[in-house]
C-alpha cells in the first residue's frame, strides 16, 4: 500500500472518529441539558459568592463541576423515565433517547457516573453540600418526574429541588444551613411557579398530548393565572425581605431592594396581563421576564454584597 493510500485511510478514520465524537458530545449536551445545567451552576456560584468571606478557587471549581454533574444526572434520569412521552412532543422528539441515537443503557451509565462524581466533588467541599445536592437529585427523579402525569402538584414538588441550587452555594461557602440559606431557597422556590406555569401555558397542548399535568388547574384559565399572580407576589416579598436585616449575614441595601422590587413588578405586570388576556403571547413574555428576573437578581445581590 502506498504512503498516499495509507494517509488517505488514516484521514478517513480520523474524520469518522471526529464525527462520532462530535455527535456524542452533542447528544451528551442534550441529555444533560447543558444550557439549563449551566444556569443552575451559575445560581449555585452566586449563592457561594454571597456566603463566602474569602473566595476559594478550589471550592468554586468543585462546586461548578459537582453541580453540573448532579444537575446533568438529574436531567439524564428524567429523560430516561420520560423517553416515551418525549417521543410524542415536537419540542423533545429529537432528544438522544426518543430519536434512538442513544440507548437507555448508555444514558443510565452516564447518569450514574455523573451522580458519583458529583457527590464526591461536593463532599470534598463539605458533607452538607453533598447531602442537599443528593436530596435534590432524589426529589427530582423520584418524586417530581413520576408525579408529572399524575397531578399538577408536581410543580410544587419540583420547586423544592429546583430551589436548592441558590442556597446550595451558601452552604458550600459556610457549611451551615440557616436563615440566610432559607431565604435564598424561598426566593427561588416562589420564582418557579410563575416561570413554569408560563411554560406550562405555552406548552399546554404538547404536555396534554404527552399526558402531563403541569397547570395548577389542568386548564388554561383565570384560576391558574390568579395563582400565578399570588406566587409572584410571594416571590417579590421573599426577594426584598433581606432589606429588613432580619436574615442573619445576608441582607441588602435599600436601593437594592427598590431595584429588585421594580424587577419583580415586571413579572407581576405580565402576570396581571395574562390574567386579563389569557393568551400565549403574554405567557411568553411572562416566561422571558421570569428568566431575566432570576438572572439579574443574582447578579444584583452579589454586587450589593460588595457595596457594604
């Protein structure tokens, strides 16, 4: 065989390997929901910066790696369990499992390895961080996911593991769960209701086809939007409560509370508008404003900390 032919065959082998690697990485990102997992990691890091007296790069790296592993594992378990309903929803049909690009065995192997690595990394920070993260994975996969086809209360159950990341960062920084971590938990807990009910509104037909009960009343109606408004108000109260300085080491300046309050009013505005209009266009704006809110307040809280 000539040198040219050997090089040509080698080039083909490298191309095939690169294509397979790229394909696997793409599927891995979808299986672990890279974007969502990354946002959760950022939430944990924000909580860490709020609680830390001195910044440890080692802890930040462990928290980021361990956090991504645990959230990614949760998403993988979720997709394994929901691979059949995922196959009937346009939004999820092209995921690795329902499309057939990845086997259940491969997905489960990835999920288990990530769980183990995540717990080890977070335990290296402190045992409480590992414990709360493990509770989050357990509730998400063993309570929230199985309840989705059964009852709208699944959103309430799912809001518990969903609220852990923000306070997890505080626990990672302080090795303590107190009023400060509790307030961070409450903020993210109440925030999830307007956020996920807005998504539930937009995906109502697809969820119904898949057999999921995501809206609080199983319908897109005024009762559901009224509940959205109530939880938005609770979210706003929880978010500005630290200004009263009754939340231990975590408190915010009055100007910060005003800014956070105004951001909360944006969500409330779209919640009230959705209650009036009952339309998808407003629900989409409510969903987007909720994403903007949780992103901005984490940044604002961290900035506030370094101003006092």
